[in-house]
């Protein structure tokens, strides 16, 4: 039996090494996010959160079962023509969790004509300070397979339970990175992806899996998601011939589009929103 130990051990050691490297990368990313948000708080600012352009209905729904536990999200849809098939959007939380800001953004997206489902990747946890957000983010990223399972089930829910036709994904910060990961994992099942200052990918083998058109929106001052990494990803996407538009806003920092924190920058946020709505309409409502 001992003669088989070494051949069997090598793949296991490689897998452990890969998992360890991924965990270390996740911790490094979480540390950078903590630095970006160290003096930030998710304080609601209703004055800068526009109401939906049309009346919407919203409810809490169970959309997935992950590791044997039900997962609850927030579903919003236009009130007009209820029952009519609408394009669907998986809405991925920022690093604070599925909080009131994400619910407001989900209703705002529904007001643009989409069935929007905000997912919960933190097992119900919502952070109110940077340290709690970092802890929740690290716990989530320690089991990336569960996050992808969560997002796949959210996509399936929109198609099978909410009657969505074409589907897209959108996310901010932590959620921006996982919006990109969802686009890579779902491939041709997804029709559009919008990433707000999310973790970048520069590996051409990974980016080759992208099938959906991509819109990436970043801040030039962001130290957590450095511009060098954004440009590296943009270059690889161009080499691969992908339908990708990357916008970097001069003078904008991380979380520039978050109206509930201290880093909101109205000019960049409004331009990004206009680009987002035009991009989604073009690819989800042709």
C-alpha cells in the first residue's frame, strides 16, 4: 500500500496549496477593503437615493438552499403589468451586506423595468462598522464554492420562479467582484454583467469563460482595486476579443457610487448610473 502513497499525496498537496493560496489572496483583498473603508460607515442618506422611476413591489423571498440552509433575499419588480415576463437582474451586495442601501438600489433597478433579486452572501449578517464587514467578508470568501452556488441558484430563481427572460448581474465592491465571478461561471446563461469597483481578474484562462457583455466602473483613486489591475484586466479582455467596456473615473475613489457612505461622489455616480441603465437596456431589453 505504501508505494501508492506518494502519487496519491501529490494531487492532495497541490489542492491544499491552491486552496491556501486562494485563502491568502482573499485575506489580502479583505485587508485592502478594510483600509478603504476604515473611516467609512453605511449611514443611510435618503436625500441622494432617488426613488424608482415607476411604482414597484418588493418582498423578502427564499431563493436558494446552500449547505442545507435556506437563503433569503430581496425581490423587487415593476408594479405595472404584473405577471408580464421581465428581464431579470441578480443584485450582489457590497461589503456591508444586504442592507437598506442595497434594498433601495434593488427597488431603483426594478423601477427601470427589471425583476431584481438582491442576494445574501453573508448568511444574514449585516455590518455597521468596518471590522464587522471585514469579518463577514472573510468568512464568506473562505468558502467560495458556496458563494457561486448561491449566485447560480439566484439566477435559476429569476428564470424559473420569477419568470425572467434575459438575465444580468450587477454588484458593488465585494459584490462587484462576485458579479464578475458569476459572469465567468454562468457563461452563456447570462446576458449582461455590471461591475462597480469589484475585484479584478487578469488570468486570460479565466476571462476566456466570459460570454456576457461586461461594463466595469472604477475609481482612479481606489487603492483597494488599483487602476493597474483594472487596466491589466481590460488589456486581456481586449486580446480575447470580449465585449467589455471599462470606465475609470478621475478623482473618484472606492465606493464612489454608494449613497449611504462617506465616499459618495455625485458626478461620477450619476454618470455611472446612466451608463449602467443604457448598458442593461441594450443587452437585456433589445
